[in-house]
C-alpha cells in the first residue's frame, strides 16, 4: 500500500457514509499531495478501507468515492 494517500483513505473510512465527492484541492489539503498519475495507480488501496474510487473527473477536478459495505 502506498502511504502517500493513507490520510485520505482514513478520512473517507471515518466520514463517508455512501458517496463522497472531493475536489483535487480538498484531497491535497488532506494529504499534502496532489492527485496525479500515482494516485491513479494506487486508487485500489482504498479497498482496504472499504472505499472505491468510482469516477475521476479531470475537467471538474473532482473524485467520486463510494463506501462499500462488507457483509
């Protein structure tokens, strides 16, 4: 797992109840790192926190996250 975005996954695990949209700037404020190609490569790390990256919109500079519930 890439520790660069660990604060993001932890925040979403604790605060995301369903779907959450964060801007690239909000992600930067949480992690101190910009959304870049490395984020694209490591977005599956969120699965360990029950978070799925549903959509990355480069035009509006937002990321849609979804909370997956394990049974």
